[in-house]
C-alpha cells in the first residue's frame, strides 16, 4: 500500500478496546502520539457530564485557528480479538468481530496527516484537532466539548459514505417515555375493579402512525413492557419511542399528537399517565452559502473528488456542534457497513480521505 505509515497507525488504533464511556485506552494512545510530535494535547472536563473514564482530547496546532478536525474515540461494538485482514483492495476483519473502523479511520487519518505535515515541515494553517467520547451512545462528548471562542468550524471524519460525499444536513430526534398507570385486580374474581394498562396502550398504539409518516419524518415505538402476572389485571405499562425529522417544528408537532392520544385513552378509562420527552439530537442544515460548505468544495476539487452533498437521517457529533453554533459537516471516510462484522474500507478510500485531511491542514499555495 502506498501509505504504509497510515495503515500502521490505523492498525495500532483498531487493536485498542474502547467502548462508549471507556475511551481512556485509546485517548492515552493518541496522547502519546501527539506528545511524540512535541504537541501539547489536553483533556477537557467533559467526563463529569459524560460519565466516561476520560475527557475529550483536544490539541491546538499553532494558535488553534478557527477550525477543528474531529473524530470520535468510542466504538459501538467490542474490538477485542479483532484480526484485520489486509486484502488486495481492502481491509476487513476476519468476520468474527467488527473491524472498528468507525471511527478509528477518522482518528488515523487525522494523526497521519498531522505527523506528515509536521515532520515534512510543510507550511500549515493554525487549527485544532479534537477526539470525542460517547458519540456512539449519546453524543455527550461533543455536547459537552470545551470549545475555544476562536473556533467557528469543524470538519468531522466520521460518515460511512465514500470520500467525496459529505453530510451537510441531518434530522433531529426526540425520544419519549410513556407510563400508563392503571389499577391491579384479580383477573378472575374482580376484573371489573381493575384498569388494564396494556389494553389502553393497545388502543393508543392502534391510532399512532409509525414508520415513515412523511418525506422527512419517522416515528418508532421501540419498546413496550407491562403487567405482572397472567391472573392480574396489568397495572402499569411502559413504552419508549422516538420521532425523527429534518424539521425541528415537525418533531414537536408529532410528539404532541402522540401525547394527546395517550392522554385521551388513559383519561377515558380512568388511568393515570406520565409522558416525558427529550431531545436526543437536534436537526441541522449547513447551507451552500456558509464558509465551511465552500471550504469543502474547494478541498474536494484539489484532491480530485466530485463533492456529493448528502442529507442524513442519523445523528452524529455534527448535530451537537451545529446545535452549539459551530458550523460542522461530516465527511464520508469510506468506513463501510459500520457496526457489522463485514465492516470494511477500500485502501484507495483510506488514502483519499487522508489527502482531504492533509489539504485541510496545509496552507494554500498561491
Ligand atoms: Zn462513528
């Protein structure tokens, strides 16, 4: 492979086990790497909020500049015992575990590019590199990331799309929890005295549209549990669900409709209801007029890629950062089939995404 060093950095990262909230081993590995380059990485205080065994790892290059290059340190699935297979055109696992390239490819290309520009003494911009925790579980790392005032933009190396593609817009998601409080009673001796919370849930569910309910909106009831025994009228039923939409107002509108149905069905039968909802992540839309959008089109052109802007229905650190006023886009890194045992990356894609990182770091040659 053309970039042996890049592969070496990636393979050493893949071997490290670091699930969400347990990112310290990979954070320490990156810390050593950056120290060896005479940089001064530091941890923020986000672990207090995230519950992780480490903070986010941040490192200024020069004065830190006005943009960040970012990847997340956690993997969604364990990588213990991972046995990478280096094939002619791609890198895969041996099929018994994930490969862990979501998001170790993102970390590897940032570290590789940084090492290369520093060792070769290229003329580079000022910028900040950043490695977050808890992306896979809650986005809590980026939600609580310590961001310097001078940072305005963030290039995230974390989309499973091929290099060239970039996510400029993503849906938001709100999750909700419903508790129906009926009344327990003996099912044979006194069923009339009971209030059946499962029956109320069933009536409500029959009126709620699920799945794709519009162009940009989905609804899912993900879990349901209730009752205590076959001979007891079920007192309590608990449901959880989520609403996703590209439009902020639509999420609240759909949630309000769902709540009304549960309230009506519970009240009709004399049951109590507790309904809670909260944002998982908010939607964002980076417009073609914004600086970061123009920047990435320029960079893609320089490395010979055709830019492909994509709207996504999944959340990422880009949702947290855009929600916090930082322009952020998520770049396709070609880590395909993420979280599955057939996860793979084409060698050509790995090299291409590293070229994007290099281009972002180097000063424009006039
Ligand atoms: Zn990821």
